């Protein structure tokens, strides 16, 4: 079950920033002896992949902090983040990590399940992020974009790093993220109802 926690956390992190979990997973496999990617995913730790992912990470970090460009960035990443989530879940759930010694048993019969699960998790997180960003940009005329983007990057980094190094912490963070989203959605719905009845 710890493999599911690792994969879910990496996919959720990809829903916030497509490249952070992939970069951290590739870097961890390259630098930490305890982290070994399975044969089908070793390309993530290659020099070329790390350079490309690193460059795309820098581009996303910069683009996501510029008002108006951040909304365009979210549209472009509507395909990229779910795909990255599928890759992150597939690679992370089947990797040997600090907490997982024998990852092959969890999804051995249906290798496509983690990829589909990662796509769906990352897509759900991306939709909430993009929708929330549009509302925040409208309310603040884009002034909040850099702060929100930085917070999303930090959450993505912490969630991905915890998934690789301390999966139980990642599980707690994932639950906290879900609770925060539910609270924000309820608060926003309540605010809309109040505004509608006030008119």
C-alpha cells in the first residue's frame, strides 16, 4: 500500500507543477543509492532527461508567476500535468525507495493502472489549481499570482520529496491537501450563495 501513497503523492505534486516530481525522482535515482527506478523508467535519471526536465521546470516556474501568462501556462499544462502525473505515479510506485524494498508486487499484473491513476490524480489537482488561480487573478487583478505560484511550487516540492524519502509524511501531507481543497471549495460555494441571495 505504501507504493500507492508514493505514486499518489507524486501525481498530486505533478498536478501543481508538472516537472518538480519528475526532476526529483530522476535526481534521487541518480544520487541516492536507496532509490532505484525500474528498467522501464530509468530514462528519468539520464543526463538528457534531467537537463530537459530541469529546463522545462525553470520555464514553468517563471511563466506561472507572471499574471495573465500564468493562465495561458495552465491551459498548456492541462495536458502536460496529467501526463507527468501518470509518469510520476508509474515510476514512483514501481521504484525501490527508502521505504519500499520490493516494489514489483503491487502493480505487477496490471502495469497500466498506476499510469491511469496518476493521470486522474494530477488532472484533478490541476483543475482545482487552475480554477482557483483564475478566481484569485480576477479578485486581485493578477497581483496574487507570484505568491500563489510560489506556494504551489513549495507544496509540490515538499510532497514529491516526502513521497520519495518519507512516504508516511507524504500521506499526511496529501490528506492535508485534500482537506484544504475541500474547505476552500466549501468557503467559495458559501460566498457565492451569499452574494447571490444578497442580489
